[in-house]
């Protein structure tokens, strides 16, 4: 059985279809004081997959705690979490004395609740794999960059080919993965982050005048990284800028600022539900879940 929440219905239906399994929803009631009451189906099969992306994560972590414990009580013996977006992965060291290393704490919390955690492009910067924070091969990290790459390539016909641009060095992995399946060329920029909403982006000194470019990244949150990159690309005389991200968090007026910076189109996967979704991760996610269960 796939257990999901109503605000992820679209991906849940596709995933249940791919898995060929029953789909049920967790009913949610919010008390006036903010507490949650969750209701699961009265009895559960022995294998249950819970779909919950961890965008806006704080409340969803509580949902997962209540859901996993209740599912066990109702008969689930084997519980897998499909978290297309895994939050708290960027705070992976103690930057200042006393800071919580959220990546380890959140990964450990989920690893204690579920036998397997399947996710897509978690932001693993200073660690090589999820195994380092979720030992025992509990964590399975997929990448959607090839799916995005194929979608991007299909938007151009004839001899015209866009240039893939990663807005920072970490994006090299997505530029490469998208390039490998499409033959598209790519470059990456250098980013210096001065604050949550203050980043500086520099582009390598290659000639990109009149090229059509696609900025590709794992996640867009405030959008500042992409906006800065777009501004620098425009100053370098590119012909057009499109954006493709795996996780479309896009808080506040991020899309408006991207448009103002000259971005023509924004594409994303449905790992996070958003108006820019054009590529589904459901078949890839279903194959991985079938493998681990
Ligand atoms: C970090 O390096 C990530 O890959 C993204 O570039 C970053 O999280 C995007 O954040 P924002 O949209 O807030 O600039």
C-alpha cells in the first residue's frame, strides 16, 4: 500500500499506478492550538510505502513520526519512506560552534522510523553518500538530472543546441549527468554565498555570446542563485536563458524575480509539486521502491 497526503495527490496517483498498489490517504485534522491529528486506514498490509516530500519540513517531520509509529501499530512490518525532496541536507557541518548538524540528526531520525528511505538528488555536499548519515544502506539516493536533460534536449530541434550552465561548482554533477544522456555541452559558474539572500556568481571566461543557455540545479529556494546567474549570463550576451531544477521550492516572489532577470522558461520535476513541473519522477521512484521492498 502507498500512503500519501492530499497535497501530494498528483504524484501519489502516478506512483501507485507505477507500483500497481493500493493508494490510501492519511487524513489530517489540525486542532486550534496547532497540534495535528492523523488518521490512517484501520488496518495495513505488511509492506507500506509512505510518500512525503520534505519541503516545508518542520511540520512534515512530525507527520512522519506520527504516521510511522501508527502504521507499525496497525500492522505494517516493513515501512519505506519515499521522500522525493529530503530537507535539512545542507547543514552538514558545524559552521559555528554550537550549531546543530541538522543533516545527521534528520537523517538519523528518518532512518530510525523507516527500513528504507528513497529520495531524489539530496544535497550531499561534503559527504559522498547517504550511507554516511543513514548507515546500513537504508538511504537510496536517485538522480533526476538525466530526466531533466532529456526534457531540455527535446525542446530544441535541428542543429540548435543549448548550453547547460550550473550556477555553482556543486551543480557540476547535474550538468554532467544531463550532458551524458544528451550530449549537451556544459559549464559551471563559481558561487560565493554571503547570506541566505546574498550570493555572487562568476562565469568562466568562455565565449557564450548569442548562445541559448539552460541553468540547471538541484534545488531553487529563494531563487537568488539562479537570479544572480541569469543576470551575469545576460551581461555576457547570451541569446536566451531557461531554468531547469529538480526541486522547485521557489519561495516568495522567486518566479517574478527570475522573469525580471530575463529567464524565459522555468522547468522542474514533480519531486516537489509546483506550477513549473514538466517531468515526472514517478517511474524512476517506483522502480527504486520496488527494488528495496
Ligand atoms: C546550493 O548550493 C544549491 O545547489 C542551490 O544552488 C541553492 O540551495 C539554491 O538556493 P537559493 O534558491 O535560495 O539561492
